[in-house]
């Protein structure tokens, strides 16, 4: 059986490939993703050259990913997608700090440090001193609050320096 594909018919043909999906939510998500992606492509009249550039970007991002470095999470951040997902499910407001997704540099079980500690791992760079307090919406101190922090080093590298299994952009300096 041959299919007469056109710019108008391709969307429905691709969407039908998801009809056998076992998970209804997955089916819904991919069907709608195809719908919006195809509508975008028709709206902007994406050229072959532009498509190749986009595929090159995705290929380069993919090649940069490792088991401990997820560049697609950063791409999601650049596109504002991770923030939008969080804002939909955890809208801020008032004086409360906006919620955020755990980013690509979050490390489960990372070491803790006492207030005032030097967490640089003796890496060169300009020291950053942070002073603050965590308060609730009513302005009272949140007892036992923990603050996660990370910052680039002197070479503008976002590198975790707590253990070899963390997400790194170059070899870790052991704690």
C-alpha cells in the first residue's frame, strides 16, 4: 500500500504511528509534539539548510553528553522549557522564592559544609562570599534550612569538585 505524503498529510500519518502505544499519556504527548512541531515547520517554512543546522546542533549536544554530563538538560534550560515545566506545576508568587528543577549539576548525596567554610577545593579564581538567611513567607527564619550552592571556577567551568562520580566538565579535585 502506498501513501501519498504531502505537507498537509504527513502530520496525521506520523501521528498514527503512535496508536499502538501502551501508555496513553505517552501517546498523547508524542501525538501533540508532532502536531506542534509540524505546525511550527509549516509556519516558519523551515528550509533544508535550517533543518540541517538544527540537526547538527542536536547531534553536537548528544555527542557532548556522557553518563554524568547531560547537555540536553542545559538545552532545555536555554529554551526555557525546564523553567516553564516548573512554573506550571509550582507557581511562585508573593515573597516566596520561585521553585526550580534540579539542574544538571545537582549531585545526590553531595558533601555538606559548615557555614563559613571554603568550598573551593583550592581551585584558582576570585573567592565569592555569600551571606544570607532563609526566611518563610512571613519573614521568620526557616530553622534547619539548607542552601545548595555552585558557581563557576576561575576558568568559567561549572565543575563539581566533591567526588569523581559527580557531573563534571573536567576531572574532579577530590574533597
